[in-house]
């Protein structure tokens, strides 16, 4: 098939993009980091122009990597829940607030108290929490602390929707990325939005993932090319991991870890995000707060690259003497949704060097995902034995083996590292008409390169450490809540 597709992912730490052909082979890739501003407690903001610089840089590079006439579509995805407030001219009125920002916790708690579990179950199918990253919490926060910016705001958009607006001039989003704002039919919940006056009018119209938002404006590389609405990173990454059918499980490893399971069975479970159905796909997700972010922190602390640390971890054997790491460096999301929790090394002694600390961090992140997968098992009424893994954090063989051992499940690793960008490209393929439906596009374009099997001999060791991991969190919970 002589056509090409572009997928762009505005991630937490970088804008990433992939250029693939009609068989799923990657022809070119692009990565441009962008900084996060953290000048006050709880702040995590980014400049929307940095996102656009990355997007335009990717399109410029790809325009020289392949004959532009071969490219038939551009798909978008991005971090969520991250929000940019734009005025009537499409300009950001303030920096974007990323999902890691916890300053709206007070607003979230106030909103959550006004909604009953019964209402949440009726609207969303389960007790979806209203936390500091919820769009309504963010709008309440800006309205309360920055009334002038709130008054100037015409639209509250996700990063991918901001990019689509800048590329095409169109305002759009999708109902799945609006999780927590829409009901099971994909319509905004009016009674919920009414809790923040003016919120309903500032939200974008919703369309399917593969809907053509618009075409690239003149003067931009690939001018005239259709741009799809796209999906949030969890869903785009799900497709990029080859997950599309009932019973399929994913494990996306990036700045955070995002485990998820597609299942039509719904058992309302606290801590799990239940997304509205999309073309018969019902995803249960349990995103954690820290994955690659914990490794980045350790890398900075030790002055060694993540790749070097991964090699060191491979030289360190499991041991009861290893420190136990709680990776709640900025609180935790699923399944406990505790923004006050904080990270720690327990049982740290003088024998711990870089290798031991790295393995401890890798194990701690894996334990957080095991906890999330346990909640997903209850939510779907199933036992999860195999998951497809993708994302930048999946490139470490040592870490993937630790994950497989901790989880007690097989992990199939995708060939293209940036699963979310690949998923965005897949959606572009459907939107441009190259594929009749999502499922055949996923099956044709996703490839796997290795499977990591769990070591049964380490199951008892990890069972015991996982019990200690949860106990450590519970022991520290009252202490952390005081601050």
C-alpha cells in the first residue's frame, strides 16, 4: 500500500511523532522535549507554544523524509487531563495546566461533595472521582483564582484540540477524552457542568476520533491534508498497543503508567475510570501518577542517564534487602486517588547504591501498576494474564522483566516505541478512508517484537513485597495527610 500516515502525540515531557507506511513500518520518527514549569507547590504548567513548536518541527522534518503526496492524513493525541484556556481568537490566555498539577485539589473536593455516588454511577457507569485533574476542577480553580483569565476564556481545550485549532482553525474534541464530563451516550452532563457557572459554554463540540476536524492551513507543511480529531493518549496508545477487542489488555509506560482492559462487563469499582463506549469498545483504565517520571527523577538525582540506570538494574538481583520504593512523588492516581501521598524509600541502608536504588524504583512503579491491575480485574470481572506493552518506558528489557514478574502476566512489547503516536496515525488511516474500520486498521498496522514471560520462581518474593508496599502506603497515609 503506497500511502503514509502521520501520528503526533503531545506528551507530558515531549512532542513525539511517527511517520508510517500502509503496512505499519515506521519510516521516520520525531521527538522534541518541552519543559514543565513548577515554581509553586502543586504547579505543573507548560507553554502551549512549545507544543506547537514540536508539532511544526515534526511536520517540517517529515516533509523532507517522504514525498508529501504519499501522506494521506494526520492524527493527533495528547496528554490528559491537561487543559489550555484560549480566547475567541484561539490564543492561550495562560499557560497550559497539565495533569500533574494538583492546585485544584480544594476545588475538586468541593465539587466531589456535591455529587453523590448514585449520580456518578447513573452518569458514568461507576464512581468516577472528581480530582484535581478533572476539567471541571480546573475551570473552578481558574474562575476562583484568575477571574480575568476566566472571563477572557472562550474554549477550554486539551493539548491535541489546541493543536488541531492551530493547524486547521477548527474547534473540536471527542467524547472519550471528555471522560468525567459526559454520560454513557457521550453527551455532556448538564447537571454536573452547572456546578461551575459558565463551564458548559466553554467546552468544545464532540466528534468521533476519526472525524476530520479540518485541513492543514496554507503556509504549514502538508497544507490541505486532513487532520482527525484524534483521541486521548490512553486510547491512542491502546490502539497503538494493538488493543481493540473485548478482553484485550494494555500497559502503556510513559511519564505515568496506564494499564487498561477492554471489557463489556462492568462491575462498578472505586478507583477505576470507566470510559464511555466507543464503537463497541468499553475501556476500563487505572492510570497511575508516576512511571517514567520516577526514573527521570532518579536519573537527575544520580546524574546518570535512564539508559545507564536500566543497565545497572539488570545487574542487581531481587533481594529482601532491597529498599522498598513508594513512587508517589506527586501523589497517586489509580486506584487510590490520593493527592496527599508522597514517595519514600523504606529500609534504606548503606549497602544501597545506584543499581539497588534503580531496581527499587522499577519495582515500586511495577507494584503501583499491580495494584491498578487488581482493581481492573474487579471492574471487568476477569483475570488478566496477558497485556500488550508500549511507550518509552517499555524499551528497557530489565524493567519489562521486572514488570512481568511483579504482575505475574505475560507482556507483549510493540515494535514502534511511541504507541500513542502510532495510535494517532491509525486513526488518521481510518479518517482518511484507507481503512473501513478501526479494528482492521489496528490489526494491520501494529507489530510486536518480543514477549516477556513472568518467572514463577519469583512469585512468592513479589507477593510478599507487594503486601509490604500497600502496608507502607497505609502506614504513611496519616502522616502525609497532615501536610
